[in-house]
């Protein structure tokens, strides 16, 4: 497994899974995302992005839209997506990374701490109000000093051996002759035109 920057060809896949998971797609740009990929099968397992908010007092960085496909959950995929995003934020000069989430306990494992609403920058407070309207009042603001990110060792080990759970993946549907309007009992060959 590894995490890479999203490519243009990932856009439809991202939008489909963002919608299916009910995640935030505000100001969507595929190039803002990273994707966790199985290096053997090239199967995409998870994704997330950082969103930069321009303000008069300087730019702010928000971690958002983190999702892991169900068959890949519990194997460190989300942790490695978060790690990559936090490192990218640090590389772009952001000291603080904000996240607005209803899963604060998950992000706490990496060092994100809850922030009182009044202590959040105005732009992030506005985003919090929007997310609470969309998701629910349980959404809270969290923040992390990018240099303080910490990856629990169990996630590193799980990620090394990550594999989709059997039977939960997208299975290919076998098409039959009837799907194409062909009666297999009376057709003399595959493309019978009836002449």
C-alpha cells in the first residue's frame, strides 16, 4: 500500500465515493486529494484532501473529505491518508491543520485536539456552522500542530499488510445473453439477425 496524489483520471472515482459516503465535496478539485492505493492490484482504498482557505490574516488549512472504502477499513488506510495530508500541509508552510469532524476520537490518536468554537478562526467557524447544518450538531472543531503529528505503530503494521475484506468489494456482474435481448434457447449463433 502507498498514498499518492490524485490524478485527473481519479476524478469520477472520487466523486462517486465522496457522494456514496456523504462526505464534504465543497470546492471540489481532484488535484487537492491524495489516494491510498494497493501497489499489487492498483485498487484504490481511501482518500482525503486539504483545503486552503484564503483570509486577510493569512491562509488556513483544513483537513477534510477523508474516506476509506468499507472493505479496507481497520487496516491503517485512513491513518496513512491523514499522515500524508498533514505532511503536505507542513510542506506548504502551515503550522496548524484544522479538521471539522463528528469523529474527533479518531483524529485524537494523531494529536488533533478539540478547539472551542469561539477560539477557531472566523473562516473555520463559518465552515463549522455549515458542516453542523449538513451533518449534525456533533461536529466539532479540532486542530493539530503539523509538526506534532504522531502515527500509532499499530497503523503502520496494519497498513503494510492491508488487503480488502473478502466478499465486501465491488464484484463484477456476469452478463447473460438475456441481458442483450437474445434467447439462448432459440438463437442459432451469437449475432443471429433472424434472416
